[in-house]
């Protein structure tokens, strides 16, 4: 091993020369990196369509409260690393699974693509600030005809042994087909969040979604519309064996609009067309006049490719 000893720079002129040399080295390094597109995304959501996070005892009110707000956000980036290879890394808040950070590598070759990476629960309890997990996915796609995909994620560990420990489980299976200017699909998604209470007994939040989706687009148009119709259940199971729950017929829409080549705005609304109580909340659902919803707003910023950025800087 060779150790280089560099004497302190004692003059402003020497410091300026060193800074210029470092800049040239960095520019040369960028020029040998393959050009890659980088998408930055951020969004936030707010609503009352779900069970409130707080609460370790069964709900006792005559009706489910419509002012139990749930909110959160999402932020991350997608980097096209090379031919068929991409990286996604980001944070997201899930109404059932709470807070998650993940990094997923995806590889596509021909009709098949696979994805895998670490998934970490972050700051969901004071006793377990980080909870390691893994996420994997698989997709088969016959372009212009049909597709099938499976995604699953789970926390790692031998079990839940102490207060504050928890696990996060996620599974999604979907199948769809392509029609003129649209992609139609059926999907089923399950989520489960299990947390150990101070008493040592588990509290379980779960949700199941059964959806039919239509993703409508037109080549060259600056907008895209995703509509969904389906049924969702949201339950919380308590240590005494009782469960609170809501069932909802959900109608959702999401609109993406390209404001410029570098910026896309995304707005969405999940509306509970008919929300009712199930399990111990049967007959005690939200008031018929309550508007149960989850609204979101976000943006995607596309940064110029590395090669294009260098050319612009040189000009």
C-alpha cells in the first residue's frame, strides 16, 4: 500500500489550483459514467379512509369517527442504471404498515423482470427504531397482450418476543391485458402489521384490497388517468380476541399531467362510495353523511441525462 502525504496549502493561489484540479477530476469521472436518467418523486396524502393508528382498546362509540385523520408522504428516486437495469430507493408512509424505507434493484430481460432489495421499517416504535426486511417481485409481460406480476415483502427475524417489536407483511398479485389506449387489470393486495404491546400480547392491523383498474393514456398526450373500483377491508384485532373493522366500496382516480418535459404533477383521490362497519363495528360504521376519502398530491422531476448535463455545462 502506498501512502501519499500532502502538505497543507498555504496560499490562496495554491488552494484555487487544487480546487480546479479536483473539479477537472470530477468532470472526467462523470464523462466515463454511462448516461442515465434520474427521476425524483415526492407526494403527500391526507384523509380518513382507514383505522386511526392510535388506540390499543376496542372502539366503544356509537359510530366510527370520521375525523380520525391519517396522513403521510412518499419521497424517492428511480435511476436507470443501464440496459434493463434500474434502482428505486425511497421512503413511504403506508396507512396499514406505517413507515418504510426501501431500496429495490429491478432487471428486465425480454418478457420477464425480477426485483429485489432491502426493506426497513423505521421509527414505528420507540423500542424498535429499525426493523429489517426484504422485498422481491416477479413479472411476466407479453407486450401489447397481457401481463402477470407478484410482489411480496416481509420483516425478517425469528419472531416477536418483546414489547415494541413488530413485523410488516405485504403481498400483491395482479394480472391484466392491453387494449387500445388503456391497460386493464385485476389485483389483490394484502397488508399486515403486527405489534407487541406492553402486556406482551399482539395487536394486528390488516387490510385487503380487491381492485379492477383501468390505466388510460394516449400517445403524445400530456396526461394519463388511472381509475380503480373495488372492495377494501381494514381491521384491527385485539389481544382479547375482538376485532374492529371497516368495509368499503372504493372508487379511486389518479391524474398525471406533464407540465414540462422535466416535471409531472400527480393528483389522486380514493373515495369510499359506501363505508360500513364489520366485525365488532357492525352497525356502527361512519355516519351516512360522512365523506370518507384519502387525497394525494405529488410531483415527479426528471433530471437531464449525465451526458446531456455535461454538454450543457460545457456550452
